[in-house]
């Protein structure tokens, strides 16, 4: 390190930027959570745990928390399961154009989430192509209000999120499938196993350690959906699709009177949830490595 000190000069801009825009806000939010601070004054008033007590009694916060959990419970199994099915199909050499399909499924991953949200507001509009196809095929009598209905908005966001991030989970599964030796499949076929038995007795048992890791990674990703929710529904209608991230943003910057201290308290609680998932991810990865050893 002493001989190659100059190399760290190239890392300095990243370190400074990361410190200013990630580490400092993270540490500062913990302090702001104990302040009554609208953001306009130079300093706030220390009020201890008062923000957390108000937050505990805030129905809108718990509504956003519940929406985040619903999002987590539906979107993650859907994304993991659908990606696994596609990976099994696209991992077979007999599948035609499998390279093309892999590329097409991965393209949404590299597209900006905000752009995806704006485009899908047009696609899911009452006069958009989805509703046009549903009405023309007589599946529905009138256009479905995917983003403007309180009963549909959250599930519409879930569908768009799964579509956008399906490709990266597909890559994870393809990498996992390629670790399974072909000799095991050949032995299974010799014993008369069909496609289902190959999956049941060969593929699935060997993929279980990867399932833990991939599921935990997707769970952390499912808590970071701010861009899609804001561009698709803005958390509405009537807070039906508002997740914790959007609640924090609305409280800190979207309210008539900003409440940065109160929003920081919500961010701390949300951060603790994310931290718990990160710890679970680390433990899951360690357990998976032991199982594969």
C-alpha cells in the first residue's frame, strides 16, 4: 500500500462522493429522527423518542408498511418462481432462439425504473394497448383502471416490477442450473425418469441452497421500489399503493410543511427492516455455502 499510494488517488472521488451522499445522510438521519425539525431552521429541537411515538400511532405509516409487506409477499415469490421456470426452459439446448429470449428478458433490467414507470402509465391507461386488447378480446366489458383503482394499483405496480427485474433473477437461476453436472441428468434418464422426475429429484434438491440466496436478494430489492411507485401511481389513489419509501419522501418533501425529523424516524425504522433482511441474507449465503461444500 505504501508503494502504490498513488492508486488511491483514483479512488478518492468515489470515496468522497460515497461519504457525502450515502454515509453522511445515513448517519445524519439517525440524529434527525430525534429532532423536531422542519428542515428550514439551522438546527432542530431535541425531542427524544417523540417522533417514534407519533409514528407508532400513525395509521398512514402502518398502511405504507403493510403495503410494503404485501409487495414483498407477492412480488418476490412471483419473480423467483417465474424466473426459475423460464431458466429451466432457456437452459435446455433444444430450446430454439434461447439466446435471443435471454437477451429480451434481460433488457428491462438495464432500463431506468423511472422511464419504465412513465411508459407503463401509457400502456396501462384506459385507452392503452392492454385495455384495448382486453376489450377487443371480450375478456372485459369496459377498460380496467389499473393505476387509478385503489384495489388494483398496488398489484399493477407489482406486475411492472416483476417484469422489469425478472431478467436479473433469470441470470441467477441460469448460473445455478449450470452448476448441476449433466451426468446426473443422464443417469436419471437411464433410470427412466421423465422431465418432472428430473426436476423433482435432481434439479430442485441441488437448487435449494441457491433458492435461499436468490430469494433474500430479491427481498431486499422489493423494498426499493420508490422510482416505479412514484412514476406509476405516486402512492395513490388514497394511499393504496404507498410504500414506506414513498411515505418517507412525502412526509419529508411533499407535505405543505416538511417534517424532516419525523420522516427520518420512519427512515430509521425502514432501515432497520432492511438491515434485518441483509443480516438474513448473509446468514442464508453462509448456510448455502455450507450446504454446497
